[in-house]
């Protein structure tokens, strides 16, 4: 019988935190998220992982790894949020407790909104993550729970998991104001999706498809010519990163050259922001990569000296950097639907503007592309049509997934309450408690002010 090993606090000194998977203690690297076996709970085996896969971190102290541990727990797409047990700062019972006793919740009668995301972790386990915004003295947002789905991941499975939690905590679906999900069939299915099941128990609940998810769907595909460049980048990165020896040699060469960076980044389709970061790092380190690949006689070494190939690398690097900034700007607490929709409207307008500037041969809106043209004295003409076509397709995709009409009309009463006709509210908006009455009060108040001399606004009368 194998000896049962125990996690020790000093393992954090070499970059490993504790993960409990179905009652079994396992070490997890706070840098890359890899989960090792229970038998690996030995200092020499954990050090072997650290020195083999993260040699530049071997000299880091505990405070560095502790910060990494805390950051990794906050990310949605890492194994630290997998539903296995961690010492999480957020108790999954907090919301139920706040709803029952918290200020402003009227002893369990406060409303709440949910955000759901189902994904698969590195152990191939399906996890359902749920976030909540609920009423207190101020609106509060926090992680509600993360639970593992034992077998299938149908809409009924997801609903049962959420429903059991709601009932266990003494809450009611009648308190649920809105539910935000991604676009998976299990979420949005008209008959069996979780949104359909929630509508059955609370027809008044408002359903939304996550705008961040739609932004990612709209920007995912590239044209064949631009995609061929990214397909060259991936094997280049893998050649250097997948071999521990190549990674060390490349890092040492960059250090000797005094380069700003010493490491490339891995691409993962599950990490929405990774593509832009990978392309940017490759473009910025193209000289170092070309030298290294030439020494290794790699077939793709010549790509790093081809102006047209580099031009087609500079453009997607720029556009994905902008998309990353857009995505990040829409994340975080207090980011409302109105705020995010205004960001997306502005970005769609920028796409149309960029298309026009590229057609005129101007590249100032794309920093890397513009700088590369100036430094290498290359013309845009050869790739101009490729870039224009991509911007046009990108604009069409954004309009398909995030229509202008939706961005302009949804929650219009929140943007311009004085211009909204109560009878024009959508079915979902009409179900919002007291909304119609409050809009009428606002309009009546404005009419009263106008009668006293505030003549700058001419509101529409309710029912006019």
C-alpha cells in the first residue's frame, strides 16, 4: 500500500499550492496551473517541475508565488477555479447569508442577477461557474460557486445544479432579476437550455447573451492569408517552447543580446487574450527568433526576414492588441450593460473609420504596422486589399453578433429616460418592477419643470 503524503506549507516556496480533488491532496503549480499526482507531494519532485519548466523562477521567494496563487484563483479559465476544494476567500454561502441578513435585502427579499459559464478544466472535468450581483447598501458582486458536473452537461443538468443551490440557500427564483450566459446550446437552447428552464419557473426574468462572449465570437476568424501567418507562428513558438533545452538556449541567447524579453508565450484557444499577446511577442522578438531558428536550420527561419510576411504579421498583431484592450475594458466590477454596449458601439465605428484610412493608404491607426513600414521602407499596396477585406469582414461579424439596433434600443430608458414612451418598452423591460411608474414620474416631473420655465426640453407625453 502506497504511503499517504501530506501537503506542507513550505511547498509554496517552490511554487506549489494545495488542491483537494475528491478528497485527495494534490500539488498544483501556481505558475502554469499543472496539477501533479498525489505521489508527487515530495520536495524533490516539485523542484524538478520548477527547474524543468520554469527555470527563471527558481530564485523567486514565497511572496512572489503567493501573489501568483492569489491572481490565479481570481481567473475564470484556470484550474484554481475548478470546483475542487481550495481555501477560497469567497464562501459559496455568502449570498444566501447576505440575502437573509444583509442590509437592504429585507431579510431574504432582495433581488439578484446571475452570470453563468460552463467550461472544461485541465483535468477534463466540466465545471459550472456562477457569479452574482445582489442588493445591499450598494450592489454587490461576487463568486457564488463553482461546481463540477458529474456526467453530462445539458441545460437540464445545469439548471438542476443552480436550482438546488438556490433552494438550499433559502432563496427563490422569483428574486432572480436577470441571467447572463454564454452562447452554448446548453445555455441558450429554446426548449432544453438553462435559460428556457429558468423562464419556466420565473417568466419575468431577463435573459442576456454575454457581450464579452459575443465580442470574442465576432473577432475569432481571420482571412486565409492572415490565418496562414498565425499558422506559421504557432510551430515557431512550439519549436522553442516545447523543448526545455531550446527554451533555455533561447532565453540565454536573448539575455546575452540584452533583449527586452527572454521568453515566448504559448497560444491557447481557450484563453481569449492569448492570440494577440503571442503575436505581439513574436513580432517584437522577430530578430532573436530568426537568429535562433537559423542556427537550428529550421524551415521557417526565412519567414522572419520576408517583408510581406512580417507586414501580414504586424497587422493582426495590432488588431488583436486593440481587441484585447476592448475586452479588458469591458471586464470588472460595476461594468453595466449600458457601459459595455457604448464601448462596443464606439469600436464598431472605429472599424468603419479604419477601413477608410487603410483604403487611403494611411496606417497611423496601427502602430506596429506603421512603424514597420517606416523602418523597412515597404509599401502597403501588396497587402492593402487583404487588410481592407479583413476589416470589412470583422465589421460584418460584429454587426451579426452585436447588431447596432440592439445596442441602440436595449435599455434605452436608461440612456434617455425623458425620450422613452412607456408603451414602447419591450416585454422584458415592461416586467421590471415599478419601471413604468418611475418613468412616468420622471416625465411628469420634467413637464412640471417645463411649465415653470424649463423650456429647453420638449418631452413626449405618456400616451401621446
